[in-house]
């Protein structure tokens, strides 16, 4: 089958493509709706099993559904012999829970080429494009002999520590990852680099006292916190690609009481693993125990006597850094796109995270944003997908995989 024949075959499947999209979109799969997430994965599994693929669920030691792995017969043989295979990676969950009013897919009244619906772009549109790319390869008689895995993560929007088990397993099986997050900004894209992230929590302790009668014996935890927050924000350096944000603060009880506790949470995003290490070291150096002394050598903030500061890193997400293998993948994927009149541009470093970051932790080369074009992700009643980009996206993926196999 030529590239023109492939495109023609997919164009002839427009109606079932849209129906599959509707089924996935209208099955609620907010991250916390575990039954809904599993239902979406079941629809995907049943579709792929009709193509001769085999599926299995990866579960945590507690029985939690971590993700779905679907393999071709050829992938099973290669992996059994110790080899690794290409990976298509998506996620079944969305940010819209069962109680969100945004539950159905409809045509955009202002643009008939667009549909609006929960998760239609992020990332059920990408999943549908992948399913029909696999279907096309099956119709060509090429899928069964193609070593390939299609994996569907259960909790991309709110990954838990248990999610690491899923990606550790994928890393043992896969040579590289093709992540089908949506293309944005009205154009087909490829992402080869995403920032990493540190999430932290700062707890400040002080000494409670009556603010009118006994003010001098108190140690104001909120005042101490106010000294630390600017230091966190000062880590921002746009030229170096570092951004720091304090997003939540709390503290105190009554206006007439000197507060003995305060807390804030923050995140910091950086471009390299080395920068993550450096920033984490600087943050840990800000800790200090309660003391009656007003000075402590080396602290980057004013120390209030009687207050203690404890900062901990609660989450670390590795950056997706471009490597020679991922650069080559992006080039080959863009060349495959040209067969269908698609111009895919590699976008600069992206600040948002995706499952590509999880692959990067294990050194798996990955490229991202290979899905159809969409927008307003995570916006209730606003998320949209350009349905005219579903077929070219599926054709691009199928053609790339064919060319990879031929080489």
C-alpha cells in the first residue's frame, strides 16, 4: 500500500473514526473515576484485540490499575528473546470528573471542523488516531509482524508514586516512545524537550502568644514564612529556563494570636537534570531549626528568633532532554509527515509535563505532541479538536512505523 492508498483508506473511515472518538469521549474517565478509566481502556483493548493484538493490565501491589499494555505478536517474540520494541504511549484519564457538567461531544457551532468535548484533545483524539493507524497497518497485513507496543497510562493528569512501576516496566520493553499528546497552536508539532519539576513544601514553626498582652514572647511563623517565599521566587531565571512558583499558603488561627505555624507549597521547573540537582541542593540548605539566636550563617533569608524552617522536596519529575536518538526520531517522523502534506515543526522547550517525562527518567528516547491538533485543554466546555487532522495524524504514525520496520 502506497502513502496515497493509506490516506485514501483512512479517509474512507471518517464515520467510524468519529464514532470511536465519541464513544471514548462520552465515557467519563476523570483520573479519580477509576471505573471510568478502566472502561476507556477496555474499549481500547477490545478494538486492538480485533486486530490480533494482546492486552494486559499492569496493577500495583495493592491492585490499583496503573495502565494497559497492548502488544503485537511480533513484539511478544522480540521481548521474549530479550529485545526492545517501539512504543506508542497515551493516557486514558482526563481532568473532568463525573460531576463536571462537561460530559458530551458536540460539533463546535462556530467551526464545523471542530468538535468540543471532555478530553477530546487531551488525549482521546490522539488515542483514536493511534487506533486507526494500527487498523490501517492490520488491513495492509503488516501489523502482526511489526514489533510494537501500545500503552495507555491510567493517571497521567495526577500521577501517583505507584505510576513509576508502570514506566519502569515499559522501560524494560521499549526502545523509544511516541507520545500522542495533541499538537497545539493550530499546527502539527513535535516536542523533543520538556522541563522537569520539583514540588516542595515548607513548614514554618514559631511560638504562640497573645498579640496584645504578650507579643514580645511570641515568634511569628507567618512573618518568617514571608522571609522565605521571596527566596524561592528569586530562583526564577528566565534566561536559564528556571521558573519558581509558590501556589498555596496557609497559617495562623486568630488575629489576636501570634501564629505558631505556617506553610506554603511550591513548584520549580527547570530544563535539565543537572539544574534539578542544583536547585534541590539550594532548597535543602534553607532549612533551620528553631533557635533563640537571630543569625544563622549561610541562610539566604532573615532569621526570626524562635522560628524554625523545614523544607522538603515532595516530588521530582525528570526533564525530557533532547538526545541524539530523539533528534533522529523527530527528523524521521517529520519526513514521514511530508508524505501527506504535513509540515511538523519541532517546538522549543515546553514547560508542561507529560508521560514523556516519565520515560526520560529511565533513559528511553521519546518524542511528543504527535496527536491531532486541539486546544483549550483542561477548559470545561471549551476543549476542542480539529477533526480534519485525525486522518493525517493516523497516516503519519502508520507511515513512520512502516518505514521504521523497513529499516
